[in-house]
């Protein structure tokens, strides 16, 4: 029997459920083990249990609570307990530049994709 390679675990984070769910479906069909989260706190909770190798998160997440959390802050916290996890950000908003600059000033570098991200472009990026 051929040895099956474990599927890379991916967590997709977007407050727009349709985007998170659709990307997770596309990634699952492409051979990943993908799941979706819809807020920064949910992403942190899921990352603790699922231990993904890759996180793809929207930068701007609508706060699900009064002191909401953006995708960069969630990524920084997740990197604290999953230091080898690759993190890819995507955003369609101009406010992202300030958030990225703030993260850089705190010693965190992230790769960013423009939103909307075409599934083929995302898959090409993940195969590198």
C-alpha cells in the first residue's frame, strides 16, 4: 500500500464566513487539511488545538467583542505558541499598511496578498 503523506494543516481566518469557508473548501480539494475561523479569538483557540502549519488570515477582522482583534494581532499571538507556523495575510483595505508597519516595529514580518485573492494565485503561493 502506498504511504500517504499527511495533508498540511491550514487555518483560514476571515470575518466574512463565505470567504473563509470557500477558501477552506478550495484548499481541502487541493490536498490541504483546511478549517475556518471567523474572528481573531476563534483563530487563536482553533490554532491551539489544530496546530496548523499555515495560517491565512484577513488583516481587518470585524470585532466579535468590544475589544476586538485584527488578524495581525491574532497572528502575533499564535506565533507565540506556534513559532514555526507560516502566516500569510490578505487584505482589501488601505488601513492595512499602518497595521503592518506597527507589527514590523514590534519585530514581526508578514507576507501579504491583495484581496480578493484568486484561488489559483493562492494555491501557487502555497506551493512555493
